[in-house]
C-alpha cells in the first residue's frame, strides 16, 4: 500500500526501507491495481474488501474449473471450489490485510490449468499462446512461478512420446517467447535502473 500511495503521489514505484530507496521491492501487478483502485475510490474499507474478495472468489472458481479438468467429476470439482473458498488463510488475509494472497492463488491455479491445456494439445497454437500470455502476466505478480512453469515444460518434453516430443519442444519455445514478451517492459525498466536483468 505504501508503494501504491507513492505511485498516486507521483513519486514512482518506490519505497523507503532501512534508509534506502528501493525501486523493485515487489512485483508491480497487485500494487498497480491497488494504486488504481485507491485513486478512483479511496481507501474505504468496503472498497478494499471488495478488491480483495474479487480475487478470492475468482480463485475458488478457478480451483473448481481445474478440479473438473483433472477429475471430470462435478461433485469433486464443486467440493474443491468450496474448500478453496473457505480456506482460512485466504479468508483471513482478504479481510485483514492488503496482501495479494488470493491473487497469487488465482494466478497460480490459472497458470497450472492453462499449462495443462497447452501440454495436452501442443499443436493448438492458441492454447500455447494463451498459456504464455498468462505466464507473462503472472510474472508481473510472482517471479518465482517461472520455475514452476519452466519445469512443467521440461517434464512434458521428457515424458512425451518420441513422435510428439518435437512438437512439445516447439510449443515450449513459443510459450517462453510469449511469456518473455509480456514481461519484457518490466525487465527493460529494471535493466535501465540496475544495469542487469532483474524481476524483483
């Protein structure tokens, strides 16, 4: 919230900590959205609860979708969504703190779901591009998720049938390129500030 306030005050994406000014303390997606919401609607408690709650509801719906994709059973999928919706950590953080736990959960579930679709059908370019776009968007929020996405493709390549392995490899390359293009503006910005490639 401090960085969001600095953005709204025209000071840029900065935060003061331990007598130092940090320009890449956190990934910018949640903070940028928070800055926009507080600029338009202020920091009223109901606005903040709604802002946090949207991600919590979307995360529960996404878990339902992913469970349905994995198990093909509506009852199991519904139960998985209900468990996600009632997760005490998500409920606690969404109602007590300005913290992106639900957004992180939502992006992770969507990243996994779109990766599974792309790996399952690597010949469908739009699925691979969609998964890459979502991975790139996720990197604007959690850089560590790149490890999960990258290792998933390595596993898919290793486990693919020999006749399908080349297609999976090209799909992985396309995925990396799309994700890299989406996160490129943030990398370029940080490169100019720190003279090296850095996500956060």
